[in-house]
């Protein structure tokens, strides 16, 4: 019975222990899997940190891109559409507007390029961190097999483990601990924070987070784009400031020079200047004294511009002397750019950052950059020749303490583990190879310990050894059983072994992890040594500064010490007393690849690399943005320096460097300025022609007219009044030199003569003065009185004449002199059209002869019906005989005061409809014209030409831009934004279209009259010939010769109307 009872008990114990074994293995497997899952979650959090940190730069650069492109568009619009009118606004305002707009373009383009580089670099290095460093700890197959439990593993246990009595061993151990007064009350961990697999879950502090490996790697890589990010923001701020100054100059030019609205200009100037100063206040961290200087520069420049423009507009007495302050405006612009360059100066050895700009403080979310140097104004009492030493950033209080305490704790734990591994029981169990590995690790540990002690001795307040509670150390060993490797944990103090991973607070140690921990601690000690050296240098520099300040106080005892000087911070201890914020060095292991470039290499290899293979003159990536910004600003400073010199010569010496097309560009024209005889009282009139297509036909002047002269073109006469005073070679165009139309009523009373055109002009003075105009045909004269009287038209014998001239009034034989044309010139004018291909010419003649023969069969020849050839002799306005005997003209004009413009149009229309004109019947036959009288393909292409308007383009651009910007608001938001943008763009485009339409209408009216006169002149000139084909051919020749006129018409909005009137040759548009 006893044996049976013992067997049953042994069987029960065996079954219980077997189930307990598999239960423990199941729990251990769940624990391992959960621990591995938490590790993956932790590294996913690290990867998310990298994405968030890089996206901080990428998202900002995207916003900068949109803003910079819009402001760049505004600068271009101001530079093109917003340029003031020449001759109305002063020339120096054109310079200011062009220079500020160009400066805005430079800074916006620079900001876009720097932002693009920062975004690309941040994204690229972020991807490199994610793909090479911060990887997910995915377990391998060996780790998965080790976590699994097998039934045969239970069979490998000892008999004592298989037949272990439940509860008894635990109770005996607790009882022995109680008797030995060593009992400790176990606190059940319900949060899982004390689990050995989750050491980092216990809410790390800010200092511990900042010292994580992936954060330190990001900090090292950030030097490749941090300066680009900062100076992209600085360039955008500078471009915005220049854009506001350009808008200010534009508003002053429009409101003062063009509309003469003084109060509106002053209010607009004040608002824009205050906005520019507010932006400076938001972007820059400077003292109130510096802000006051910035306000003076921002407000003083446009205020002085306002005063100078107002004084130049009024131009009376003392106020005109204010314009002598124009060079001061350029000096203020130069001073402002120089101040901005000083504020944007880059500081730092590795990365040059503009510390005085507020946007730099937001580049680092861990607060490594200190704004103290940006807020503290410079010491004005310092010696100017003293060069300040490079600033060394100080560390916060918690960083030194945390790093030192962390190193000491890790050192104590590593020493405890090495002591356990060097114990005799372990050496007997593991053999000679393990002893050699432990000795090697002990040697590495001793070197690291000596370096740590040497580093801590440099500090003023050397901390004591960290009090670390010695945990129970379990050594992870391996047992080879039947060809399989089994891991177990051994306590060398008690000799106890277990097959499961010990729980907290016990510590598990293995040789591989111990080596990695020693290498990591060595890197941290090295970084701590560098931090302490930097702090010592900073402290020495502060002591030197304090001594210099004391010497200055001794020399000038009245001066009070400045607040926030180096004397306050120099008294603080090294590891406890620094209030600044900075970043510690990298805490990566010695075997990590170099994270600063895209060419990974071992750090030890990089230290011994040959220096000849590196570019010695290569600038660090953190200094290139500051150098680029500095060079661009220096170029603008050179531009404004040239502006100061030009404005000084322009105001005080009247020097003008404008490029004028009508001024002589030859060497003789240039030398004539210096060889003009002073007794001739000659001067150069720097004045534009009355319009862009002006072609002078003649000039008339006389002593009786004083300083007035008349210049005639084909269809009009213009009067120019020259100002008085001594001539100056380098003189600005006087505001008195203005063109005025002359003898308009006289020309309107003789519309036929005006349509024919003017060939020559002269002035004839007896009792009164007359302008005598020679018609383009050279056979008619029109006498126009300059004061009161009637105009007379006279036909000339002979001819056609080329020019007429009046004799001097004091001579006895008063009259007119006429110059005949040369036969060669006449033959050239009536020569047939030259065409290179004779076959094409004959084909064109045959084609048109068929049309004309068809017309001759259906209509009577208009030449036989002409009844307006009158003979006789005209009279002038005094009833006297004309100067020349009259010819038998084909058309005679009898002027009268009762004939108005509309009456003249009706008469001329009736005159052309009655068949007297040799081509009027042919013009009225519209069907014949449509069948091929002129090139119908060209007409059809003009009719089908698309009407390009800015309104449609602006609506499409505005809708597309606002639609893209409204993408975060969903489809409805995009539709609403696109509609709003299209509406605003359509309004802006409509305004631009109306402005262009008015300009084109004025230009087309001039071209319409010019083309009509060309058609009539050709028809009338060849009306006496018997060959209508020659007349049509010469008409086309004149049209071809005036191809510039047709090309001008093709650009106009009403091209269809103009060409339909001119080419269908209807009688209703004779006027």
C-alpha cells in the first residue's frame, strides 16, 4: 500500500509539475511576444518622430513656396503694369520703383531656391535615417524557436524538478527570509512598468528624450538643411519688405504725380510704412532702440519721397529746393539694407544661423537654440578694435547633471556585471575562452573609467559616486544538450539556476550585451568630455570679458554695469549653473556609420582618412546659405550706392542717363553738343514726338512766331513752344515743351485736302501769318491763317511739285517758291510692282483682268461720266488773285464757314457715290470684291482670329490657383475656392482689358484714317490712266509698302471692322 500510495503521489507530482512547466512556458512565450511587440511599437514611435521632425521643415517650405510665388507675381506686375507714366512722374521715382521691385524679385527667388533645397535635403536625410538607422527590431527564426516550448524539454529536467513538491519550496524560502530578518514586502506591479522587457515605458524626461540615439542622429543631420530653412524665411521677410516699399513708391507716384491727391497719398504712405515696421517687429528680436531706428528708416524714406514729389509738383519758390533731398532717399534705402544685412548675420561654427530672427527659434523643437544672444543688444562701450571670440553655447542645468549621473550609474552596473563574470564558479563552468573575453571587456571598461574620471575632474563641482542599489545579477549561460543549445540563467552568489528569464528588479547579463553597453558608455563619456571642455572655454571667455568690463569701469567710473553680462553666468558651476539651452553631442556607439553624409563610413576610418582627398576649401553646408544671402544683399547695396551717385549728379548737375531714341547716336551728334556756337543760341529739345507713329513731313518757323514752330505730318500739323532760358547740354526736358495740335479747323474745313495728305509746309507772313500746306499730290495748296480768317485752297499749274517755301517778308518780291520733282522720282513712284516670279505675276494679271472685264460689261466706265472737272481761277480769303494760275483740276474745293464736320462727311459720301470717282462703282460692287478682288484667305484668317483677352486667362489662373490652395477643404471647398478665384481673376482681367481696349481704340482710329487716306491717294493718283489693272496694282503696292500699318492693325481689337471697311471699299466709310 505504501508503495502504491508513493507511486500515486509521484504520478500526481509528475503530472502537476508537467502542467506547471507548460503553463510557465506559455506565459513566458506570451511575455516574449508581447515584449517584442512593444519593442516594435517603440521603434515605430521613433520612426514617427523622424517623420514628424523632417515634415516640420518640408511642410514649412511648402507654405513658403506658395507665398513666395504669389509675392513674386506681385513684384512682376508692379514692374510691368505698375510702372509710372514717363514725363509725369520724376525720373528718380522710376529708379526707386524699379530697384525695390528688382530687390523683391531677388529675395523671393532666393527664398524659393533655399526652400527647395531645405525641403529636398530634409526629406532625403529623413529617408536615410528611416532606411539605415531607425529600423524595426523584427525577431529572427532563432529567437522565435527559443520562445517556443517543447515536450522533450520537460523530459530533460532533473528528477528533483519533475517531482518538486508544490508550495513547499516557496514557503520555506519565505520562512528563512523572515527568520533572518531579510524579508521584503513584495509590491505587485499592475502597470507593467517594472517589467524588464519595457524599460523605456516609464515616461522619460525631456533630457532623456533629447539624448535618444535617433534624436541625436537627426540633430547631426539637421546641419545639412537648418541654415537653408532659416535663410529662406529671412529672404521671404526681406522680399516682403521690399515689395511693400515698391507698393509705397507706386502709390506715391500715382496719387501725387498723376491724380494730385495729397491726403490720400499721405494716408496710404503711413499705413504701408507702419505695416512694414510691424512685420519687422514680428520677425526680428531686437531692442526697442533698434526698433525705433527701424521705424525711422521705414517711415522716413517714403515721407521724404512724398515731400520731394509734392515739391516737384508744386515747383514754386522755396518748396522747389526740397527736391535737393532726393539723394537722401537713396541713402536711407542703402542704410536700411545695410541694417538688415547686419541683423541677418549668421553665427555659429558648424551652422551659421541668423540668431536675431524669431523664426530661427522654431527650427528645433527640443529647445537647443538659445534666443539670449538675439535679444541682448550689443555693448556699445566695447572697443571697436577688439574682435569677439567665437561664442560657445552653454548647456542647461539638467543636461550636465543627467549625463554625469547616467554615466556613473551605468559604470556601477557594468562594474558589478564584470565582477560576477570574473567570479571563480563562472570561470570553472565556462572555460578559458570566456575568461579571455571577460578580461578583454575588463580592459575596455578600465579605459572608459579612466576617461570618465578625467572628464569629471575638469568640472568645478565633481559629483560623488552614484549610489546605485545593487540588483541581483543573473548571468545568461548556454548548455549544450544532445546537440541543442539551451539557455539558462545562473546566480554566482547563491549558485541558483533557472530556465526562465528573471523578472525585475533582477538584472540579466550576457557578454554580447555587456560589450555593447561598454561601447555605448564610452561614446557617452567622450561626449561628456567634449561638453565639459566647451563649458570651460565658455567660462574662460566670460572671465576675460568680465575683466575687460572691469577695466572699462575703472577707466570710466560713471558708467553703470550692464544687465545680463558675463559676470552673472561666470559664477555658476559647470554642471549646475548654466541657464542656456543647447544640444549635447551625439550618443551613438563607436561602431555606427557616420550619419553626416550620404557616404556611410566607419568613424574610426574617417578619423584616419587622408586629408589630401578632401577639398580643403569646401565650405560647410551650414555656411553656404548665409554666404549666398550676403552676396545678394551686397549686390543690392552696390546698386543703391550707384543710385546715390546718380541722384546727386541728377539733382545738382542735371545729368540724365536716359536712353532717348530721337537723340542722335552718332559721333558727330555727340560732338555737336560741345562745338555749338554760343552766339547762335541753339539748344537740344529732348522731347518725344506727339505719338508713336509720327513721321514729320516738314517744319516751319519764323521770327514773327517767337519760340513757336510747326511740324507737319501726313494728316495733321502740330505746334511746339520752346521754353526760354540759356541752353544746357545736360538739361532735363522742360515741362513747358508740350505739343499742341494746330490749324485743326482749317484742315476740317478741307477734308478732301486732309485725306489727300500733306507733303510740305511753309510760313508766309505779310499783315498776318499763314501756314501754307502743299498737298501730297503736289498740285494743291491750302492756306491756313494762324489767327482769324478763312482758309483757301488753290490748285497749282505744272508739277507735281515736291515742296514750297515762302520768301522773307522784308523782301520786295514776296511770294512762294516751288520745287519740282525729279523725273527719276516720278518714274519710280509710278513704276509697276516688282515680282520675282514672272509666271505668278502674269497669272495674277489674268485673274484680275477677267474680273475687271466682267465688271466693264455690266457697268459703264466711270471715266466717261466724270462731270466735276472744272476750270477757272480760285480766290484767296482777301479776294486777291492766287499766287499761281489755276490748273484744270479733277476736283475743286470751295471752302465756306458754314460747312461743319458732319456736313462735310455727307458731302464727301455723296460725292463718292455719284460715280465721279473713277473707282467708286467698282468699290460699291461688293459681290465682285468677295469673289477675288483682294486676297480672301487673308481676310478669312483675320476674321477667324481668336479674340485674346486677359479676362479669360486671369479667370483660369485665379480659379486654378484658388482651387489648388483649397484642396485641404475637400471637393466643395475646392469648387468654392475655384469659383471665387475665377471671379476675382475675371474682375482683374476685365480692368486690364478695358485699359488695353481704350488704348487700342485710340491707336486704331489713327491707323484707320491713315489706311483710308492711303487707299484714296492711290486711287486718285492713278485715276487718269486708261489701265485699271495698273491702278489696282499700284494700290496693292502701296498696301504692301505699308505692311507695318497692317501688322499694327492685326494686333488691335477692332481689326475686323477696320479691314472690312478698308478692303471691301464701301462708299459709306468715306469719312
